[in-house]
C-alpha cells in the first residue's frame, strides 16, 4: 500500500490524452448553426494537469500527439499553462490528435468526438519506461488510456514502475464507450486497473459498468476499498458523492451554480480533489473543494481555460456556507 502522505510534495505525472476542443460560439448556439468556434486545450488528462497547476501543484503529461498543426497547438497550450511536456512524443503518419466539437449549452448539449486513429493510443512501454518515477508524488491515469494498444500495455507497465517506486496510483475511470472494442473488454480492463490503484474516482454509471450491473455500482466501490484501495469517490451527479476509505464512508452534496454546460466537471473535480490532498487537507474538505471546482467549471466556457485558480476557488468557497445535501 502506497503512502498517501507522499502527495504532499505536489508533483504529479499524468498519463492520458491532450487534444483540441472547438466550442461553438457564442455560448448557447448549436453546432450546426454556428459560424465561428473558439479553440482551447482539451483531453481529460491535459485538463486535469491544468487544474493541478492552476491550484499550485506541478504536473507533467505523458502522451503522444500528432506531428502536425493540431498537435503543435496542444503542445503550445501545455506550455501556456506551465505543464511539463518532456514525456510527450510527436508521431508522424496518419495518427491524429483527439478533437472535440462541443457546445456551451446545458440542455441537449452536443459533443462530437473525433478519435479515429488517435495519436495518444500510440504511447508505448518505451515512453513510460523513460520516466523518473521517484521524482513524482503520484501517477494519475485516466481510463481512456486503457482503451487500445499499445497504450493499454504501456499504462499497465507504468503502473508497475510507479508502484515499484512507491508512488500512489490515482485512477479517474473516465469511461468512453466509443473508444472500446466491446463493453466486456472495457469492464475487464477497468477492473484490472482498479485492483491496482490507491485512489479511484468515477461516477455511478462507471462503477455500475465495472460491476456488470448498474444497480451494484456502490457495491463495486466498496469492494475496491475492501480489496486494497485507500480512497474511492463514487459520484452521483446532482445527488453529490459517497466517499469511501479505510476509515469508513460519508455522503456529500453539491454546490449550487448557474451552469452553462455539463462538460469539464469530472476533470476539475479530480484536479481540485488531488490538489487538496496534496495540501494535506482532510478527506471531506478535499471532496468539498473538488465539488466546488466542478461547479465553477460548468458555469464557464471551455474546460482547460475554465479551471479555477487557487484564489478563485477559495473565494468561491468563502462566499458559500456549504454543500447542498
């Protein structure tokens, strides 16, 4: 069992994709009616890295990007946010960066994801073997990295190397069905990954999927703690979350917000939650800060640019008396 006190150094290696998000502009317009779009950094792992850095941590991203203008856009954006990209490899050929065309709409929000021949799936065991794991506080992995080879094998190799170096493994389930060859394969791979990780965060649908029965999602979360996970956060959307640990479990609610869109909440939650643990805040406060960051991001345009700074997050919390139950 890894020592979670190690998170206090606040230096994280994040494994997963970086891409481009194109938001229909102005907010509220449907994609098919739009005549212009705004571009920003996207990809769940990149968004988490941005969230961490904005909250005072350091983050390095491990992935592959396409050796073209879109790949260079992602690299430039990572530089802008101060993300270490020494572990990112550009690949030529027909592989392309992940691209999302998204709307800033709360109702019937359309999100069109282009993941054909995704560059990040080209990450290899050689890429992850080059990382100096002892230099980091934890390895953070999003579930999309497991959806295809050689990225899947590379991720499990990274798990082994990180565990050997004593790093906690933090897993954001992040299940995207369109990336997987079958639901059966996804459930098997996620279960294998979950059994190795110290901190696991996902929503009720994702845990239900891992359990093979959507009514047993919470049972799955409890089973993961019983099997060795130190913290599991079972998110329930507007019903809040149930957080389980070796010391017991507690329920929490959400912060009210004037939401503009549904996207970005999970990435912002994970980043703020981990940043709070790095600050050695109590578990319940870490969940509260993750929930607050999620509420802030869904009320802003974009994902990476919407991630709050430490000052913004503190101000948001200071202006509210507590989480709704």
